[in-house]
């Protein structure tokens, strides 16, 4: 019997999280008028997990899941049901430093225990040594999940070098726009094609600044939607949440201002220290994801007072200078 595989890429939760059932019931008071029941994807995956466990049938021999750090509890419960009690039926690939969509939770309590069975990949093929080492300062040398699994990032290596990232603190939005526009024009003159550029901002509220910078640089641009389809001849502009999975030769991360990242509106909603730490962690991860979309060239800018996170990019350099 041939073996069956299924490969899953964890999708962005920015897409609608509701789906319709096909059940139609006519209310007694309104004959002929159907009621369409709505369920969330979380409910859908929970229902599927229960059905698979009840049937006790092997649906797939093996399941491969990418972007596993963004799985929800319902997703994982579903995959645990697919794997059953077979020890090697599930394979997950993910990066704890790029968890930006889900609250952390215990995999072990849902039936997926990877303790002692995971390994960290050490070679980075996408990002230059200079960009990677500075971006890693946002996360620290070790990232740990709820079950105690740790990723030691201190011995990761990149396979190529490039110029160091540029971090700029500007006096006004207009100065920032001119600075980013000039940088885009210089990189384009050096040979970077329009579709090899991206400009990322924290939220939709800052997209106007990114558009103005692209115009200042003299290049056409396209604002990416949830389909994240880049177009030849156009600079890609989007929020940081849509940056996952993308790669560009040159990236500008703009509007890294105080109260924009970390987003003040999120901070004001938290009720205890644990929730506050989670907000700070995911906001750091957002900036990390945006910066590591760059292969060769990275510019990070903000308007004073800038985000406290920008200090992390420069503190190690300042420490070396102090001891030099």
C-alpha cells in the first residue's frame, strides 16, 4: 500500500476566521427561510479532531507542518489526532522568534511532546551575517517555549556577508520620508530592482509614510494584501504581520516610533505582568520578522522619540566602543 503524506503551511490568521456549515433548518415561524450556522476555524478543527479520534482510522501516514510557531491550540489538537499514537507521524518546522499570531501554550498537554526530539538548524541561507546578528539582539541568545524547549541562537551562522544595517532616528516624519526615499534611490542606482525592495510598517495607520517614502525614491509601489503577491517593477509595501515568508534584497522598516512599536493600544489593554510581557515579546517578534526579510540591505528608521526596541540594535556596538 502506498504511503500518504500531507504538507501544511500554517496560514495567516489575518484571513477571515469563520466558515459556513451546510446545514439548513427552516424556522417554524418562517417556513422557507433557512438558517445558516457559522462556526470558527477553531471549532472546525476541534470537530475534525474529535471525529478522527472516534474513527480510529489512519488518515495520513505522515504530516509535515511548516510555520509551526503560529499554530493555535485547535490546530495542534487536530494534528495530534492525525498522528495518533504513532511516534514518527508528525514533523514540525518553526521558529519561536517568529511567533506573532498566537499566545503561547503547552504542546505537551495537547498530546505533542517534542522534548528531547527536536533540533535547531544552525545555518541561515537567507539573511546576511550583519543583518542577522543585529536582528537577533531583539530576541536574546535563547528563546524558550512553555514546555521548556529552548532555541539557542548564539551559534547560528550565515553563509554570506553584507553591509551592516543602518539605524536612523529622525526629527520629523518628513525627514524620515526623505531619508528613506534617498536610501531607496541610492540602492536602486546600485542595481536593486523595484520588486527587490520592501517597506514595512507596524500598522495600517503608518502605510501613508511608507507610500510617501517610495514616491520620494522615485519608484512605483504596491500595497500588499493578505495574498502577499509581489509584482515585478513595484516596491512592496505592507504591515509587519504580512511580511512572514517573504524575502527581498533591500528592506526599509519605517515608523519605529515610541508608542507605535510596541503598540501603546495593546499595552493599555493588558491586566497583569504576564500579559504585558507577552505583548512586548510579540511586538519584538514583529520587528524581528520585518528586519529579517532583508537579504542584503536593511534600513530601520523612527521619529523621535523612537521605539525602545531600537536601542537593542545599537547597545552591543556601544558596549564595544566603550571598551575599545
